[in-house]
C-alpha cells in the first residue's frame, strides 16, 4: 500500500514540475517526464501486483 502512495506522489510531483511557473523549478523541468513516466509505470505495476 505504501508503494502505491509513493508512486502516486511521484506522478503528482512530475505533473507539478510540468505545470509550474515557479522560476526555482525551471531548471528541473526536464525531469518532469522522468517522474511522470516512473510514476505511471510503478503505479500500474503496484496496482496489478496488489490485485
């Protein structure tokens, strides 16, 4: 269950990085797709493993 929460948080953080206009996060925008991809993949496999 903790893995699902961590994967969802990673996905949410990736979406946050993609959509933010904050100049402090501007240098980390290239990592947004990495967090989104890892979050989606791990969330899918965690849910499939949980079922």
